[in-house]
């Protein structure tokens, strides 16, 4: 088995490092949208689940790309005061 080449841990060394981090010239600001978690079921009752069930701890910077449980994102945005038309435009839904 071939061993990895020597690496001194400098991630900014583009010539000798295994990984290289390059500074971006400009980053576009993306608004973060929060919504309830996917996959938390209430099939079996547990008092601990109640505090997490509809809590907003799923975060998106491209919510229109998220297809799984998209309805929960829509409900979260409506609950934050967006109009149905604004939600439709933001998520590119019909």
C-alpha cells in the first residue's frame, strides 16, 4: 500500500499541501431560511420529542432546491409572516 506524501499541515500551501484553501474573491450573501426537521416521527410517544417536533432547526440557503418535506418550509415561512405569494415566489412552487 502506498503511503500518503508528507504533509506539514499548511492548508494554504498550494504546492505541497494535500488540501488547498483559496480565498474567494466575492461571496454572495444568502439569506438563511429555517424550518422544522425532517424525519422526526411521533409514531412512538416520547415527551422529549414534543419540544423538537416543529422547532426550527433545519437551515437552508437554497430552500427552493430542497424537495424533501418542502411543505414544512412553506409552513415555516408562512408562520414567519410571509404572504402565500411571497412563499410561492421564494420557493418557486405552484
